[in-house]
C-alpha cells in the first residue's frame, strides 16, 4: 500500500466499519434485496436474461409496452358508461386489481411497472405446472384468483395508489410462443366502494396527462435515463469507449435507396415521405455470436430491471435473439425530453425503423417521420418544433451504459 | 444448519447481509463519500452479484464478489446522475480545516472533495493496492484516463490533507503534488 494515503484510507475504513456496525442492514434492507434478486433470477430462468438466446424454431420474446398513462383521462362522470377507470374516485379508498390474461401462448414472465421509474408493481412467473405466481415489488406474494378462462385477477399492492400521480404504467411479458408476438395488456380494475370500473390498455393514451400530475420539473431529479420524459441533457453529446451514437440527416431519396438495398421487396411498411429523415447508428452496442442477427429495441434498458425489454425477428427464418439494449429518438425542448418513442403492442414503431445491416453490424435507427414520437404531456407543443436527440443504452451487466447525441438540424 | 450445502443463494445472501454488511458499507462509503448512498450502492451490488446465477461456496467468496461489484456500481450510479456542482464554500471549508485537524479524521472530508471516478481510482489504487491496468479493467476505463484521475485526485488530496502521496510505481504516472501544507 502506498505510504501515508494507504494508511489514512485504512484508518477511514476501520472508522466507517465501526460506524456501521450498529446497523441492522439485513433487517432494514434484506427483504427488498431478496425481492429484487428473486425477480431478476426468475426473469433469467425464464430465458429473458442478458444475452440469453433462443435457438432456431423457438420463439422470439414477445415484449410489449402498453401505455397505461392518463388513467381516467376519459371523462368518468358517467357510471358504467365508460371504458376507462379513474384514479380519482370520489368515495372510499380505491382498491386496484388487474385482470391478466395468461392464456396467450406460453408467457413465462410478465410484469406491470411504473414506466417512469421502473418500479415493479406486479411480477408474475409461470410455474412448472402452468400456473402463475404473482408477487409485488419486494417479492411478497399477491392474492391472485384464477378464472375459468385462464385469466388471473390479481390484487395490486396498496402502495399502487401512489401511482395515481404518475403518468404511465407499462405492461411487459415474455412469451415463448411463435403464435403470440403481441400480448394483450391487462385490464385495470378500480373499486372505490361504489361501481367497479374497468379499463383496458386500448383506452389509455399517454397524452394528455391527468390533472394533478407532478410537473416534469418536479420529477427531473428522479429521471436518470435519456429515454425518459423529463430527462435533462447536461451536454449535447455523451459517448464513451463503451458506447457512442451518431446521427445525420438524409434525404428521402437516400433513405429509399438504403431501404431498398437492405430490405428489397420486404421494405419496412413505414412510408417514406418527401421530407428529410434521420439516420442514426450506435457503436459499441453488444452483438451476438453465432448465426444470429440481433437488432435493438427502442426501450430504455433501465426499465427492465436488468432484463431484456424488446424483441426482434431476424430476417433469417427461425433465428431470434433477445435484445440487449435500446436505441431510440427523443424530442426535447430546452434540452429536456418532452417526447419519446412508445412502441405499440406488437413492438412496432410506425415512423421509425431499427435494423442491423448484418451479423454483428452496428444497429441503425431511422426516424422517417416525427409521428413516431409521442408527447410526454399535452403541453409539449408541436412535435415538428422539437429538437431531436438519438439515445442509446444497454445493460452492461452489471451497470447501465448510456450515450446520446443531438441530431443536427436539416 | 443453514447454508450447509451452499447450493441455494438465499441463505448465503442473508448471511452476507447479516455478517458482512458493516465492512461492505464502509467500503461503499469510502467510494461514495456518503453514508446514505453507501446503503443504496450495497443493495445494488448485492442484487447484481446474486442475480447472475453464480454459485458461491462460502460467505467469504460471496463477500469478495459483492465487494468487487461495488466500485462498478458507484461508477454506474455517477454516470446516471447529473453532475451536481459542488458548493465552492464547502470545498474551502474542507481545505481550510485540513491542515490543523488530524489527518485520519479529515480523510473522509477530503474524499468527498473528489469526483466519483477520482475517488474510485484513489481507493482502488491506495486501499486495494491495484495497479493502473487493474483499475482500468475494473472500472472499464482506459489506462490513460485512470492515470489522469489518479494524478488529479492525488494533487487535490495532497492539498487537502497536506500529505505527500507517493505514486512512484511502475504502473502509475509520476505526480508532482503541491506540498503547500507542509507535512511530508
């Protein structure tokens, strides 16, 4: 050890150890840590862990992120006449539950999370006998009743009521079934002591936000991912030796040529208009080995608690891989994210195309149309007026790595 | 007896948290300069270490693995966090009181005056006795970057603690730390 400083640090270490020796870390944090480990191990056991690969003929992971935002954004004054539930019941303390369809192929793992923070609300893991066990964010069991149609009604933990002020819940699932790349979202049930109201994902829209939602500014300190609404970019560019991202504006003609070269007669369905598009590429994103082509998802890697959050289908039949990271665009105003790309139920992102041009090639993202962006709030303003950033990230396991770059003006 | 077979991770995780937490928290606190954050860091390190399917044969092995994960967790957390400009008055306060106080008592304050990566490099170099190359591999940084962090941090610490920091070693960059505080 090096002289004085080594001795000083050893002394500090001893003093700190004495300082912590009276604490009951296991008692204070043990349950939480155990729960987090259980969830991550369960996800990995289900085959959606980092780097896990499905072999030919097996099923791609189906992961879908459904905006549950704006709970009750539809008018709810009419009892029984609405499809949406309100988070602001007028009487009683609301009890939330979710009706989850599990009879959709072989869903191995599903969860409902607070998309803004990544907090897990409900975790469901398929057991060997085909039944499901549901736990809360700490790994504690939740009451769940299985219906005759194969669905479960899961009582959400009491703390879920705190989600009334947040913007978005997301539903994810991992399936091992070729038949179901699109997984139906759960139905949210609110029972406030009066009429019980239900809402399915389709009726939720992420914008506008419900009244009373904390401002993005108020939440900004808690936003740590450039994929998330409210993130404030401290710099125009962040790149490391591990991950970098570049972006350039291309003409519609150049984009068509590139799509023709890559996809031929299976060119993406996204219409290429006459306006300029953005072509972004990430460098350093993990690639797979073997005869697997992987793409990336648009999903924030931090939202998956270390699990994989997207799905891909290779251009080579029967070859699939789980995805290690995300590559996406965000719209900003004054350097703050006010619009993001939210994939549809089937993972599709109209207006945006993701691709790797071959095995182990760097992933590319093409923003064809700004309609790919979804405003975080009703006050985000016109999408056309926003500045754009391309953002990338992956779970380096351990640790999340992010990079971003401001898209130059056309 | 719990953990007799050591095949299941739960008893071992529980044992690490019950028996080794003070030492791990102390290490995390030294790397973060913040006792409260040390608790968060240790939780993340435990989760990472036990979520990866690795089998530990003994609590010592598990503790070592968790301990090794802590610097990476600290760096990752600092990456995700927006840098908060340090209050200049706070730095002056630290610097002003350092020469007259006992060095061992001041080291925590001095560490707080470093940036997260500087602090990590200093702890790994001078407490864990790692070489520059080992630190670089551990933190996922380039050798030159580690040398720069060590150089900058050593200069700051020398100023704050008034002690000469010996970086003369094959794998470290020579540093001429300002010896303005008198103590050698």
